[in-house]
C-alpha cells in the first residue's frame, strides 16, 4: 500500500510538471528556457505536497523507509526550487541542478546511514537553501513587497530549521521546550505558514512579471497592425528601434540567464522611457520598435532616459558590464518597411546564433 501511494504521488507531480510545461509553451513564454518563476513555483508546490504526504505515510517500520527518503528529498527540494525560481526572476542562473543534487544527497543519507543523520543533514540543507533565497531577495532587482515577503519568511524558516537541529543537542530531545516548540507538530505548523506566505509573495512576483510582459509590449503582428492603421491616416510613421547588438555574444559568454536579464531590462526600460501613449513592440529577441504618435519627442532625451533606466533595471551583481543599447530613428512609409526591418533583425540574430554554435 505504501508503494502504491508513493508511486501515485510521484505520477501526480509529474503530471503537474507536464501541465506547467505545456501551458508555458502555449502561452508563448521565453523560448530560451521553460523554467520560469511560475513553473518553478509549480514544481516547488508539488515537492512540498509530496513531502507532506510522504511524511504522513512514513514510520519506524522498515517497509516505510522509502516514503521517509522521498520526504527527505522533496522537502529541501521544495525550498531549493523556490530559491531557483527567485534567482530566475532576478535574471541570474537558477542552479536548479545543484539544488536537486544536494536534495538527493539528503535522501541518500537517510537511506544509507540513518534517519537521524538524514534529519540533521536535511535541517542544515534547509537553512542553506533559505539563506540563498534571502540573499537573492535582498540583492536582486525584484518587486519590493513580494521579495520582502519571501525573504523574511525564508529567513525565519531557516533560523527555525537550525533551532530544530541545535535545540535537542543543547536541551535534550525530551526537554519541555523542545517538545513544545521544536517537535514534529509545531514544525508542521511553521512549515505550513511558511508555504502560505511564500506562495503569496511568489504570486506577487509572477503578477509583476506578467503585467510587464502583457501590458506594455505587443508582438510583431500587432505592431504591424498599428503601422497599417497609422499609414491610413498619414503618409509616414516615425518610430524608434531599440536593440542590443551584442546580445548573442553575451549569451554565449555569460549564459542564458544573463541574456534573459538583459532582454527583460531592455523591455522594461523601453516601455518606461517612451512618451505616454507610445506603442512598443518586440520584433525579435532583443529588438524593440516604438511607434511615436507626436512629432515633438526629443530623441536625445529619450536615449539618455532609456540608457539610465536600462542600467538601473539590470541585476546589480552582473557578470560583466551591460551591453550597449543602440537606438535608431525609423521612417516607415509603407508596411513593407517594418517587415524588411524585422526580417533583417531576424537574419542578424540567426547569423549571431550560427556564430555562437561554431
């Protein structure tokens, strides 16, 4: 029966992961990686649920050792995936593989050495993963309220994990204080509260991300529709192209997480810097076009304002200096002009990708 339950739980989690992947692909998420903050949150929730049910099934009998091992793997992995998601949202390498390997090591300690040794390693691992999350929330360019909720909660939970490790050693496992505050019952309550608060903080971060992507920028087809509509009213449409020519080179040298951080900062800075009412569309990765409705906009002022916002929105601890932003004025007299520009931008990106793979 124990085996049946654990297998069923594992299948349910795998199905949830598959649904998250398919939903992200259909939504048109980042093509560089499906591991977005929202998907990391789904994975972390699955691991937290799996650990709770696995511990409920575990006991002192030998035939229930497997659910205990599964719980000791999935519980720290849930915190590790949260840390990976927060790092991904901050534009840094998520290091999910590292968190996975360490969590599996916790379970192997329980399986090979003893349940007590596994418990000690698990608590230390939880504290370390919480510290990584707190560090990213404090240093990353994340929305303040969501980052504070996650950071403060993980900080408290990490301290509590260390207290569960040190308390029984100093006071004894049968001490009243240990039984009252550090036993399995209170720890389950603290874990549940931590999951609830971090879930609220994660939703805030996800809504902040999706709000930027869906509200402030449009896709290439929608941008072309805007151009067609404006050309019916006037003979020429003025636009600004905003590009990062060295984006592919930075992706090769410093990784996809840094390139994603640059693209995200460019998008946010462009939408924040353009005059009110401008339509900003993404022609291809790292190439934006903003349609200007008025003739009095100062291009030099926009360029200076955009560069300042772009540098401010990049992670403060980037691997290198930010790549240069290039801004050009486009005079569109027919719809084909935008299509030719888009085609040239995609060709340049493909050539850069080909050079990247050499």
